[in-house]
C-alpha cells in the first residue's frame, strides 16, 4: 500500500488515497484517471471508505449534470430575485 494523490476532473483538485501499485497502474491506463477508475470499479472492490464516499458523490454530480443542473443551480439566497429564465 502506498499513499498517492490523483487529479480529479470532477472535483478539480488532488485526491489522496492509500492504493496498491496495481491500482496505480490501472488508473494511469484510463483516459479519465481516478474519476474513471472510481466510476467503473464495483464498490465492493473499493476497500477504502473514503473512495466509496467519493464515488457516491461523483455519481450524484454526474446525475445532476445529466439532468442539466449545475452543482448549485438550485441554490438561491433568501430575498434574491430569480433569473429571468425562472420567471
């Protein structure tokens, strides 16, 4: 097991994991890197709780994007005026 940081396109930041060298090789082979690996790996093979939690969050984010919503598109502070497209 090694501590390794991978760049995540979904989160736009480095994510730190404890991984085996074989997992590092698999991630490097994928075009989407750690994001593709987490999305394609079955949750029962992910032994690190942090990886399972990140995968769940990625799935939710991808579902929001597929539905045409941004990460915070539903958020609007109290008292703010709705955009003209929401009228």
